C-alpha cells in the first residue's frame, strides 16, 4: 500500500488499481490537489477545505458520514467523533477506518475533542493513524499525542498543520452553499449520536455490510454525477473562519522526537509494520510548484 500526503487533511491511499482520496480541498487554500481521480473519496466534515468534490475528477464514490461500507474489496467504517467546545455550529466530524491489504488505516478528519471509550473501541485496532496536530479547530499537539497513546497505532502520520502558502480559510463552495439545512422539527439526526458509534442500521442511505452470509453484500447507490455520493441527512455548513495552525514540531516535541526527516511517500505492508511506534513525516505533494 502506498500513502501520499497531498496537504492539509488530504491523502491518497493506493492499492493496486484502487485509490482513495481523503478530505479533498479547493485551490483557494493555496495548495494544488494533484492526482485527484480516485475510486473512492471520503469527507470528514462539510468545511470547504475538507469537502471540495469539484476538485475530484472521474466518477468516484463519495462517503460523507458514519456507517459501514464496502467497495472493490475495501472496507470502510465511519465513526462520528465528539464535538469540541469551540466547534462552530453545524460541524459534525467523521473518522474513517479503512481496511485495505490487511492493513487498518484510520483518518481522524478534524477531530476536536477526546474520543469516548466506545469510539476508541470502534476504531481499534489500527495500524496507521492519520491525525491532525496543528491545533486551531482541531485537537492540540499535546491532545494529539494523548490520542496516539489511547489508540495505539504502529505508525503515526501527522496532518493538518502549518505549511508554506497554506491559507487557513476558504469561501464556501457552490455545493456547500446549496446544501439543505438540518431537520427543523427537533428530531435527532444520526449526526447527533456522538456516543452511539457509527449509527449503523439507523441512517437511511448507508450501505451496510451483510450479516447473513459469509461474504459482505453490497448494493450500489444510484449514480449522481459528477461524483456518486452516499446520501445522509445534511447538517448546516459550518461557518468559515480563519484559523492559525501550529507547526508540526510542537507535536514532535510532545512525542519526544526531533529532527524527523520528511519522506515523499510511505510504502508499507502488513508484514513490514514496525514493532514499535514510528512517527512518519510526509512531504506535502500539494504544495504550489513555486514553493
């Protein structure tokens, strides 16, 4: 499996002919989203810096909420994370656990509060953790180090921290501006069930893994050009605000590390996992060419 960081919270996870893009960003943040024709894309929350479907080419399946999914032999579990005290109204974050080539890769999105014991259990065990470390609208560097200890991965890849040329806010995309408002009848939506796990079986439109047979079943959702999106009740888009992100060095110090050299990509298999925890810095492939 190859893991490439495109910048911010966006990664490309590639296995054979299958590729996944996480949290696609718009060019307005000052980075380029290259190699953006995935088989599957995930959106952790609806801030435009993490949900720019227009940046994706091809016809990917797009997951944007909690549930259990299967596509081309890749299994994905989405787990809603708790709201942080300073989260803007409307923010709902989903962490995704990918099972690919006998590896379990967790992308925490914009997690902004400590996970509950149940959420830790749902995301465990994991081999590779992609975690925000820049603070601001997410957990702090010290909070990230604490979360690493709670989740117990073998490899940690920091994301969502200060980069040259990165703009911390972006205008809402047309898709965000036209999204339906949350239910105004006072009924709880699956996105509000922060402590109830991935809400499997309770969210209409979620493809669930079959439980009756030996092999998972998969019912394809109707095509919705240009990207096929898993439909969920949508919350109101969070307000866009400028957030100053911290440097990755703060997180490295919390982990007792220094002078970690970044590398272009991570190529790893189930048999090559390190015996002890390893922090891997990746070069952002999405940096402007002039940077």
